[in-house]
C-alpha cells in the first residue's frame, strides 16, 4: 500500500480577462500555474471571443458585476489563498475591486500585480489618467510588480525612450532610474521591467529590496506575441510558489518565454494566435 501523503497544492487567484481564442490572459495563466503545481482560481474580469490584437468584430462582455458576486461567494465560503496575481483590468471600478480584494485576502501572501496598461510607448485606448493613478495605487498593495517599459514610464511620469537603446549600459541606466522612481511611487517592491530593447537584445530588468538592479537579456526575435507577458509572469509566480528565489524565478521565466517564442516562430504560427506553450508545460513541473 502506498502511504505517500499528497499535500494540497498552493491556491493562486488569477484576476484576468478570459479571451476564448488567441492564447493570452487566463488561457495562458491557468494551464501554466496548474502545470507548476498550483491550484489556479480564476476571477474573470471580462469575456471576449478573442483578444483585441489582430482580430475584429469580437464579442465582449464586461464582468465587473460578476467579479463582485464571485468575491462575495468566496468570502461566504471562507476561502484562503496562497498568492494573488492580477493582470488586465478594464475600468477604474475593477481596479478598486482588486484593491479591496487584496485587502481582504492578501495578508501575508505573495501578491503579483502586472499593471497592464499599454505597450510600444502608448496607453491602451480605454486607459485614462484616472486609471493610471488607480493602477499605481494597486501597485502599492503588491509584493511583486511586472510592468513593461511603457507601463513603467507611465507609472512614474517618465519620458518614453525614443526607439531602442544602443547597448546594455544604456538599458541598465534607464532601468535603474525607473526602478528608483517606481519605489518612490509605490514602495520598496520586487520589480521586473520587461521588454527593454537594446542593440539586438531584449531584456528584463529586475531588482528586489536591498539589491542592485540587474538586466537579463535574450536576442530579440523581431516579433511580439500576445500572451507572452502573461506567460512570463505566470512562470515567475509559479516558480516562486515552487520555492525558487526571486532572481532565479525571473531568469527561468525569461528563458522559458524566449524559448517558446522561438519555437512559435519556427512553426510559423500567426502572431495573433499567441505562443505555442502547450508542449512545453511538462518542463515547468520540474
């Protein structure tokens, strides 16, 4: 008789939209966290037939009211969670809901906020100055934040760099300045700034309290894919839930995301369909 004791997996709340086709948001987050040994508990913020990048005439349903009802039911059940991961939020009201949720459920557990607001130097069309301020407030409640370069600049009121940077020294200098301003704005967090282009590379700058900012780069593939940010953040948080140190988790997430992007390009998958991560999921359990 096998007397092996199987412990309950850590329970991670994932607050994201559900885009049915296109490999992004919850359709990336849930399988990755599950493969890495966590029970992923979704709170969907919106329902879309596809994501908005490269598709038209899509179906969209706002789920703000449903978020409130789901959270209220979780409270009645007395559920406890081991981590919280917040992604794209589509209104100031949703940002307020997540701030309140973290206040109720987030005490003493890792909270990762990916402040999804824009890319390539511009905010998404729905994002107002009020929402940027709200997202900055949400970041104050996190332990880990993972803005891309555009989002880090908007969160700190910094000027967007004009094009890619020339070399790693320039990129690291920019990252250090942004991390300093982010800490002044949202507190002494673990920070990853993703998508910093320099030379022929793309890098992630990361820093944790008491340590110097570091920059880990991979060759830039020349193509951007929807869902790659969620893939990176999910592997990052999943690695932390497996017990990995923050620095190790960042480097693992970056390497895994880069590999999946390269394999997706080899398969000539249309960019709007996202990255082909499925066949690599078993590696994340190791």
